[in-house]
């Protein structure tokens, strides 16, 4: 019966993740990842595409999952991957929370609260439950690793974090760093307890020695290598100046919404405020007692992720003084793990705080707190407090004979004091229970909000979040269907700036779009050149001089289009007839796009042959 109840709760968490993460295929990053995986196994897929031929940064994910694209349509592979990810995350969440939240249903409640906090209180744009990509598998393993941390299985936790890094080197790598910081902090705390000479307190913070966790460290290192080595080789043989410019481009132009605190504070200050509130709540929760050594490590681990984020904030402050050095460090996503782990910690510990009805929890004291200590000869130095009066034993040899202001109390008076103490304790417990029940109801309401919002999404036809405007609609898919059925497989296309699904629906190569950014330095600079060539206005007398981004080919001079066609040997151009909201070019030049042969047109898009 117990196992059936556990399985039912896991299935309910899977259903919750399904409701929260179910969007039309492909979702924001799915085309980006899965097309790379398909090309990894079948190089003939969009063989001439610049992005697909760039070095692979997530080879383990492509190798593990990409083979399915040889036998199944990409959309089917996504649904298989999504369900594997959601089931894995649900199992990992249950395994992680079970040592703390032992009552049935509390893991489900904490999962709902976690989704709410991730959606509303994360500041750097990180998420866990959603589409199919490498970091979903990395967080599955990270959840299982945290479950082992809570069970004091350090070697297993280190190995699982290493496996997490194998799928996504930054997620698992930063988790390993945070766990290392937790070990160093708690080791120092343990040394202080040992010096105090109180064995009972030393047991509160037992940690393995370095020799004992060495096998786990070795496994973590070995598991990390398949992801770490390719990542380190991305810039091999690249000129230092190219690497510096690529890093500047990556941090300041392409991904400042993830990497720069200054940019986040300027564009979305409310996110920083909400995350700050979350940190205050986390510190309040950690001021209350923990009930196992593993939970102490778990809490310190989350403080470790916050410490990593604080280092990133400090590096950001140095950008005006040491710009090159700062940007070279900021590209490593210092805020990524804290953006997930702080909401995770608040969700789990808050539910624990609201549902733990023991006397120690209600009164804010630890199970291990020292009460009355009797000396070897029957003496006592313990204190009772009742009605504001201190009642203490004064070396009388008998704790049953306390004194007040130097006078012994009668037996009747002692009974009265004990009754008054028990009465006050019951009143306090009743008040605390009432407050925690109110908190529990509040947490349930917060956890239900993601369910309500997700249910509303199912009330109307869903469109892929990977594109916006007309490129989400039926006319876009009609255009892509025509391209797939009537153009050469090796043809190269110029497509609109924000489009992410052209290659997904057509299987054809494209010059480049904003979303598909390579991870190697030389590839980054080549990608930036392609963005400049395609989407930035220019003076026809100086084709390489850029002025400002142009969101539509409608606004681009004909000379610019001819320049791009000759440079990249483009075969076709896809124009969005409605996309006229971008910045105007500085030089007014007749477009002349009509000179290209129109071979397909619908109400939103047109396809023209460029040679």
C-alpha cells in the first residue's frame, strides 16, 4: 500500500509538470537542440546549414537522444523526450523531498510551489520544467543527487552531479562547486564544535573526511570529462583577439538577459526585487531548526549557490574597470544554479515549516537543544521561566527544590508553577498551530496558481512559443510546406530575423537567424557577420558599413540583398509582408525586391528566387 501511494504521488507530480510544461511543438529551445541532435546522427539533414555544422557543445545529449530522429519524426521525438524528462524530474523531486516531507501529498505541494516560484521569482531567466533539451536531463540527475545529500550519501551525490555535468557542464559543474563549498563551510563548523568538547553537538554536524569522499570525487571528474573536454576544445587554435571579441559579443550583445546583472536590473528590475524577497524568506526559514545532518548540508548547498551568484554580481561590478577580464568570466552563467536552487529550497523548507507539528518546531527550538543539565553530583544549572520569573536550582543537590530570590518554594507552589508553565506552553502551541495552518493554506493557493494558468492555456488552440506573430500561424506552415515539397534539398535560404522554425518544418539550410548561436569563438564571429550582412542597414557605396538593425527585408536596400546573395550563394528569400516594425535604415534607397522571381505567396509571406 505504501509503494502504491508513493507511485500515485509521483504520477500526480508528472501530471503537474505536464500541465505546466506542455506547449505546442516545437517550444522555445527545442528546434535549436533537436535539429542539432538530428544533424549529429544524420549529417545530410540540412547539410549546408551554418549553425548545424558548428562544433557541438552538448554532444552527450545528442549522442544519447539524437538517434531517435533516424526513425521517428522530430515532433514525435520531442513528445517522447518531454515525457521522459517530466517523469524523470518527478521521480527525482520525490526522491529529493522524501527525507524532509514524509507525509503523503507534501512532495506534490512543494513541486507546485516550486513551479510558482520559478515562474515568478527567478531573475536570470532559468527554468527547469518545460521542453526537451540537455539541461532537463541534467536537472533530473541534480534532483537525485540532492536526495542523496539529504541521506548523507556523499559519494553517490558527487557521482550523480558528475553525470549531471556530463549532460550539461554548467548545471552539473556549478552544483559540484556549491557542494564543495558546503563541505568546506560545514567542515569548519564541525571543527569548531569539536573544540567545544560537546560530543552531542558534534553529532549534529557529522561530515565525511576528504579520503572518504575521494571515490565520489574521482567518479564525478570522470563523468564530467565527456562534456568538459569538448567545451575546452571549442576555442582551440583561435586567435586571442578573436576569442576576446567573441566573448564580448556573447555576453553583452546576445545573452545579457542571462549573464549581466546590470542589464537585468535595467530591463526587468521587478525580477531582482522578487528574487531579493525570496532570499529574505530563505534566510528566515533557515533560522529555524533542521532535523537531520543531511538537511543541514542541503541548506548549506543552497547558500553555496547563492555565494556563486554573488561572485557573479561582483564580477559584473568590475566591468567598467576590467571589461575584458570580466566578460571572459561572466560567460559561464554564474546565476544559473541559484536561479533554480533558491526557489527549490524555499519551496521544500517552507512546506516543511508549515507542516511540521512537533513541539520543537512550533516553539522554534531544535530537537537537539540542551534543556536541563544535571551535574554528576545531582546539581543543576538549568533555568525555567514562568510568568517572567526565573526559577533556578542553586547547587542545592536537588532539582526538585528550586529557589526564587534566595527562598525555597513549597511543594504546592512548585506544582502551581509547573501547571502555569504547561498552560502557557499549550496556549503557545495552539497559536503556532493556527498560524502554520494559515501558512499551509496560503502555500496550497500559490501551488494551485500554475495549475490554473496552465489549464487556461488548454482552453484555446496553442501556438509554438518558438516564434511570434505570423510565423506562428497556418500561413507560415503553408509556406514551409511549399518549400519542403518544391525546392531543392541543398538550397540555401534567407529567412526573417526572428524565425526559429523554418529549418524545422522544411529541412532546408538557412544563412542564419538570431536564435541559432554557435558556442565556439570563431563560429560566434562568423554568426555575427551573418547577422550584420542580413539584418543591418548600410550605405550601398560601402556594403560592409553597418548602421542599425532592420527587422524586415522589405526595408532593406536591393544592393544589400545582392551583396548577401553573392557572398553566401543564397538561392531563395523568404519575406514576411507584415514585419515592418523594425528600426529604419539611415539611407533611403528603393528596395527593388520585386526584381527577384516570385514563386509562392500567401497573405503573410512570399518566397522569391534570388538567381
